């Protein structure tokens, strides 16, 4: 889609194929372009490859890339380690955020920011905490959470807000949100959406992975893509999500098998 868009200003996925370690093929030729300044959503039934796509882009070692390419602003990301992809500008918010016992939220985010600075340059502590508290207030996160271990003992909603806090502090070039709405009540969903919308920018692209229209009621995408059987089988505007909500995924089977 829209191949005329300069690849040096987009996250470009071309005919991406990937398998599990046992050889099971999950991604069967995914092509997608996410320009800066746009929000793209991927919807699809369970097992269609949506989360696998996000993990392959991030560099998860449980998957083997067997074909295709992914470039970030024109640079091939596959030679990069996971941390290098992150520093280059890719952010992944997990469907099930991990706990990191013994590492406080404040120190975790500060270390991630420090890793992005030139060697010898240090974060200004006063400016850091002022910015951190401002983002926490927006997301309605109690400031006491700065001293708590990352996600340890957090509710599902608290974990998801904490992921968006990391997004807001790291300011990546491309943010991939894997089912960020999963398990959220309506109030938490609105708060998470408020944080994401605050990060929309001409300098940043988003890929939202979701099962449900409800997230897209609060974060309006520029494009919606439907994934089935390891491929993108249909793309359209925001109205496509409403069509899926009305008819379900049954009508996509013929497209997936074509």
C-alpha cells in the first residue's frame, strides 16, 4: 500500500515470513508500511499472526525469519539486537507486560533513557523527575509507583498504564501496541487512549494490534488492516473496523485462502 511513500520515513515491512523454532510457519508474506505521522491498526482472529508480527519486529528469539525484510527509516533492522532496535526507535508495549522484581519504575525508565544518550552524557535528575511526574499525572498513576518494582503486584490496568508511561518517556519513532486494551475496563481504556493520543505526532508512527473496535473508538486510526492465516488480507479506513464489528471474521475466510 502506498509504496510511493519514502522508505526513509517509515517502518516498512515487505513479504515478511517467519516460523516457530519447530518450523511451523506463522507469518506467510506480510507487507505493510507505517509512515511517520500515521496510526495503523491490525485486527484479526486469534492465531492469525498479529502478536507474532510485533515480536518479530522487536527481535524476539522464539521466531525464525525465513524471508522478507523490515526497515526502519531505510535501515534494515534484522542485523540489530533487541536493545539496538529499541534504541533505534522501535517500542513494543506487550499484551502481557513482564514483572521486573527489585528494579523500581523510576530507575528502569531512567536506565532506558540513559542508554540512548551519547557516551559521557548524564541525565539531569531534577528535569527527569519533573518530566516523569508530569506524564504520571496525565495517566493518573500515583507518584508512589516510582519506587515500586516494575509491574510487580500491579493490576492489569496499572501494568498497561505503566507501558504507556514508558512510551511517553522514551518517545520512540515507531510504537507497536500489542492488545493494549486487553483486560481494561472503560475508565482505564480512556486513560490509556489519552496517553497514546498525546503521543501522536508527525514524527511518530503507531501500529495498534487489537481484537475489538472499542479501542479504535478512542484512538482513531488512519488505516485498518485485517490479518488472517499469517497475511494481511484486507486494508481500509476506520470504517473497516466497524464492518468487522458487524459481520465478524467469517467473511474473510475466502480472502485468507485466496
